[in-house]
C-alpha cells in the first residue's frame, strides 16, 4: 500500500483509490465486474443460492443452525479482537476505541459521524423505514386533518418521531409542574 494509506490492498499491493483495477467480465463489450469464473452474473457466473429456513412453510434465509431468526437462530455480533475488550467490532475486527475509523459527515466543517449517504442526520441522511412500515404495518393513528373519525392511516417515520417527541415534552412538562406543586 501507499505511504499513509490505511485502506486494504486489493490488487497489485494497492487499494482501489491508488490504482487497483477491478476485474471486468470477459464477454465481448461487457463492462460488468467479474463475479465468478471470469464472467458477470449476466454472462453465466453461477453463485450458490442462499439457503432457506428448514421449517415447513418458512421462506426466510438461514442465519444460523439451519433456521432463521424467527425459528430460533441467534445472531451474535462479533466482539472487538483487542484483549479484555467487550465492545462490538465495527471495522477490521476492532471497536472504535481500538482503531476502527468512523466515516465523518462530508459537509465541510462537520465532525459528526456519517449515518447514510456520506452525511449525518443533521445534513440530510434519511432513516430507512422499518420492515413493518415498508409493508404498510407502521404505527396507526387517527388522521387529524379529516372529519371522518373512523379513518386510520399509516404514519411515516418522521411523523412517528414527531409524535414521540411531542409526547415526551408533555410528560416532561407534567413532571415539572408536579414537582413545583410539591415544593
């Protein structure tokens, strides 16, 4: 690797940033990256499909022991490889305390850790919806801007966060008022 570069070497002793080239598909005119056997998926690379849960009727992927999480597989995150450290490993098998580098927000002057798309929450990283919300099973509440009291709708992630923050403010205000009354 080059002096001062902490990225892993890919090919020819250098990282991608310093000139390592990814292998390209050997089919005429194809610029896709090689997956297996010198070709890309489109041109015949055979990759073994992921195994499915062994329980009847379950189509989820195996996590551990031939079953999915729903049917008892335990997914345990890796721990930091540093002796006597109990933190979870982030990058390179170590925690942030022992050398895992955190990617910082790409906005100039910001020192917050990047969450998504190279930026922090403050500069526009959008949280992904949970699987329940993606399937339309998010938190239901009454729509406030309609006269029809029976109509429910699925709240977006930002609405749920806003509702939770408002509820927390109410609780805090009530607790402060109660504290004043007892003094």
